[in-house]
């Protein structure tokens, strides 16, 4: 008889224990969502600093983790996750590059009076998109909390609410991508075994008053010249290249894969192998892009070329490292084709 009573009690208590455990866990999630909502409201009321991006990334991670706990329209909620995860990846990369830029002396995006990088304000052009994201995440947090409980005495989450939330989230993603993701304006293979007779028109898709960089990985891994255009000053890690615009005449019978640029035909052609070595040197020092005025300034625009010295000064003042190389017809310079750079005018970079 006593054993039977124990079995009955165990049968009744176990579900109750499970329910209490689930209730406590659910309450903890609700309390965390309340904290997230408060954090987002605080962030939306102040100019955002670099350290604030950690908080936004943490919010995105938690929102993605909590979407499977919804009880209403769960399948629809799960479709939010790819967009939120993409935003998280973009912000994480952007923050990493910003933190790195703060350690570059005299970087043009920051003032020397700000002592700690976490207190440095994010550039002005990105403040409003981030505030828009914070407002949207706050709204998403409220809807997420509402959809986790099916309570008749509270206003129910409608499918239209969720659709509107999804549209605004997608709009935030597009805005962030526009602000910090570059547009590829040139993406063509460079054959190291062929000489390019016609000058390359690399700026036919370029927009004036933009910043451009060469993607090192595309060139070294795929032999593709890929030029990226940034609306605002780029925060990717890049090296600035200094070279001879027009050097010594080459010996008769000289042969090497090279190309010239439309609008700068008076300059020496650019050696493809040396351009590849330049990108390898940049990658060896942690830079993902290189800046070369011949390829990154609109050579066909007279107005742009007149103002080029100011543009060049900006690019050199905020680079990760400088590469001094013989980029044109490099075979005439002996072994300098294998000794392609220096960092901060001191350290040579050996390329295998």
C-alpha cells in the first residue's frame, strides 16, 4: 500500500516539478527581455560609442536564441534569424575594424582627446542607422515577449504586427549594408601570361567622391582584380602603396604581363606579378586591401585628378602600413620584386 502511494505521489510530483522548472526558466527569459528593452532604450538616447556595439551584438545574439521559445507564429519568427545573424556579423566586423583604427596614429576618424577606444564615438554617418536598429530591436523585443505567452486578457500579437516587424528589420539590414559594405565596381580576371594591350577602363562603374580599395584575397587567390567602392571612409585594414609613376626605360625585348589604366596611359604599365606580390605583403601584415592611386582614383576625371593630392593625404594618414614598391616594370629593378614593402618606413616584408 505504501509503495502504491509513493508511486502515485511520484507520478503527480514529477510533472509539477517540471512545470515549476519551465516556469522559472520562462520567467528568467522574460526578465532578460525586459533588461534588453531597457538597454536598447538607453542606447537610443545617447550618441553611440564603439563600446556600445558590444551591447547591440549581445542583444542580437539573445533575440536569435529566444525566438524558438515563442508559442505563436514560431515558424515565422525563425525566419527573422538569418537577417539578425547577418546584422550581427556586419557589426562584429565593423567594430573590430573600428577598434583597430583607433590604434593607428592620427587616424582621420577619431580625435586624440578621447583616451579609451570604448569611449570613442562611432562616425556620424553610422549613428542614425544604429539608432534605427536599436529602436527596431526594442520593438522586436516587446513582440517577442508577447508571442511567448498565450494570454487572453492581453492584446494578442497579430500576423500583421509580425509582418511589419519583419519589413522594418529587413530595411535596417539594407541600410547597414549600404553604410558599411562596399560596392564592387570592377571585378575582372588578370591573366599573368598575357599582356593587356588596351588600357583597362576600371572606373566605368565608379561614382565620384567615393573611396576605393583593391581586394587582396581576390587577387592573390583567384587572380581577379576586384576594386571596392566605399561611400564613407573605409574602416577595413588596408595598406597604402607608394611607387614610381614613371621610371627608367626597359631593355629592348623586355616581356612581362602588365597593363595600363585608361586616363593614365602616360605612366608606366603596372606589372601583374608585382601587384600580386604587393597584395601578398599586405596580407602578411594583416591588411585585407591595398590603396594605389592609379587604380583607386578616377584617372579619366580631370576634376578628380586635380583634387587627388588631398585624397591621397587622407588615405596615407589612415593606412595600416605603407608599401614602397616598384610596381611598374619591376624586372628592371632587380630583386626589389621580391622585397616589396615596408611598414612604417622601417620593416621590409619578404614575400616567398
